[in-house]
C-alpha cells in the first residue's frame, strides 16, 4: 500500500487526485494499492473504471474511478444511487463515499473469501438462482429515473463506430438495421420498465462465504424490461437455449414462448451492443494493452451462432 504523496506512475497520480476529492477523508490517513487490473478477455472487469483498494484510517474500501476514454461518460452519481438502493436490499456492497466531480466512488471492500464469478460458476444452479432473486428484488425498487434501451444503445454506438472510422465486419450494418426493426417490434408489443441491474457480465457477480452472492457495478443500472436483465444474465451463463428455460421459470414462474423469444432477442441485442462498444474502444482508446478487439470478436461470434439457431424474424414473430 502507498501513502498519499508516493505516486510514481500516471495511474497512481490519478488515484491520489481522486482520493483528494473526497472531502470526508481530509485529515485521515489514506493508503492505496491496485485492486484488479483491466481485463476484457477471458473475463470482463475493471475496464470502465480504474479500481483501487484504499484504506481510510485502517478501514478497507473499494475505490472506482471512471475512465475518460469511454464512448459515453459514466453517470457516477446515478450509478452510486442505484447501488445504494440495491445495498439497502442486501444484494450489493454498501456504497460509502461519492466524489462525483472526480468520477469516483467508494464501497465496502469484499475481502477474504470473496471472488468474482466466471461464466462457468455463474451457471451453477445455486448461484444463478441467487442472482435471479437479487435482480428480482431490485425490480421492486422505486424507479431509478434512468431509462435503459439496448436498441437505442446499438444505434448510438454504431454511429460512433462509423464516425471514429472503426473497421466493422461486413455483416454489422445488416445486424444494426435488423435489430432496429426488432426494437420497434418490442416497443409495439409493450414494455413494463422497472429498476434493473441491466448488466450480465459474470465478473459483476461476487461469490462469498457460505454461498453468499452480491451484485456489483451499477453503471448500466436503469429502468428497463426485467426480461432484459434476465436475458443478459442467462446469455452469459448458458450457451444453449434449453438451459435458459429453468432460469426463466425461476424468474417468471413459468416458461411462456413469447417471453423466451424476447429473452433470446435481448441476449442477441446485448451481444451486438458490446460488439460495437468494443470496436469503438479498440479504435479510440489509448489503452492498447486491453483486448477490446478480441472481446468484440467474441461477442459477435456468439451473436452469429445464436442467429443461426434462432433467426431474428422468427423471434419477432413470437413476441
């Protein structure tokens, strides 16, 4: 752990500047060290924000500092508010301090006995049941006031990718157009938006002692279709549709064909969204060591495979 004033790298200088933005920490002894490195593959974590372990007068905290090279800046205050609401339900670590002007927020540090989920552990029956239960609890909160629409995200990110000159595979434009139509069909069928974690990445599920499960990273949280929140989770955990059915039954009490179709469509749309996001980042971010392109190719491959088994027109017809 380093003390304030010992920064030797640009990242450490940025960390000390963010730490200095927390007025409540003034006059206290603060030390810091890297928590987790930025990785896109084989796990996706610590990419949107730099992550540090800090100790404030001996109390360990997890510090996130939003990166400034993202296609859209993170609304740190909104994310903090959503995480606070979720923590009140016991399904997320407790947020402890916010320095919104510095893009920084601090949370309880999950120490010994805690680890991030991976795609294989997320699919464990006991884990997925608790994740779904946590997300259903969040669905019952008061509205976050931050609408989330994966189809709008696709359109915006495609425009950014084109404007940035990102090299896009030949089939991307067709996928973007097709999912715009699918989004219109979903809207016409109706959406009951509720608060959602809205993030399916396995590493944003923490596994702890005694089978404990907590959700972290509420940067994507907002008001959305609860089936979207379920879909992105199942899409991360299971490669085949048959495995989605028990998850849908856990969340909804039964497996209705139109809801399964909507989940599958949402999962594919999320793959396209993150394909485009990663392509933009690969083109524009100075962080060349992060494997943005590899992640983009992985998400696009999963989309292509899914579309072979479940053509988009058929899913739309089932809505």
